[in-house]
C-alpha cells in the first residue's frame, strides 16, 4: 500500500503587540503605546486553524519563537534552523507580520538546509526604524528568487499596523513576486483566510 507524502508547511507567527517599539527605551515606549482593540480581541486566528482547514494532505508546523514582544533575530534564527532540519524538502514557508520579515531576511542571507518551493509572506513590514531592532533587511534580496520557486505577498489595504506600501517595496527587490492585495482584512489576524487556503492547495 502506497502512502501519499504530505505537504509540509512551516508557519511563523509575528511579533507581539510591542515588538516594534524602541527596545532601548522599552518602558518609555510602552507609556506612549496605543492599544488596538482589534489586536487584543479574543478569537482563534487563521494560523491556529491552518491544519484543520487544509486537511490530511498537509502537515503544518508552527514553532513558538523566543520572546515575541522583545524579539531578536539571532534567537529566532536558531529555532527556525532547528525546526527546518526536521522537515521534508519542497516545503512551503509562511510568515505573518514580523514572521514574514524574518523569512525575508533569513532567506536573503542564507541557503536553507531544505528546499523551499514557496515563500508566502502575510502583512510583513519592509523597513522598521526602532532602536535595538535587528531584523533589518539588506539591500540585496536576490538570493530569495535564486533559491525559491515562487514568492507570494499578501497584504490588506486597510492594515493599521503595517502600511500596504510595503508590498511595492518588496516588489522592487523581488520582481517576480506575486502581489496579493486584499480589502478589509486589516492586519490579517482573523479566523477566515480563504485566499491563503486556495493558494496553498494549488502550489
């Protein structure tokens, strides 16, 4: 009896609500921080439901990255690489928000230990100016297209956290990327994300 190989997906969450604050003056930044009710409303997001929504032909892995509210790139890199080593070739990687920026940085600076056939970035920032923030991209992202078959970039036009201008910035650096602009999804934290499910099923 032949067993059908499941498609491996590695999905990275974003940073916490305070990830983009000035890390050098964290308390001071918290005092001026504006809380968004949309970001703290209870509910299950699409990342938690991805395995159930995709079904038995997929295996979704989502490691918890260290200190999402005070993230450091090198710490995330360690966990990402350890996880990557356990997965199958031809996997799909997905990153939401800071998770998307992490993947862009990592895949533009490193050749991954496993073959990545698709990178899916969701609501990822492009450039962040915050003291102590070490997820900054280099000017050259060409290695992403050299090593990955397809790149897809989702963003909502009404995102209150990361401007949709990030889409065009990525397009300039990754010319063959597919831009997928949405309406009404804000920072794409909600439960329903049918566009992503449809994409993953056809990759």
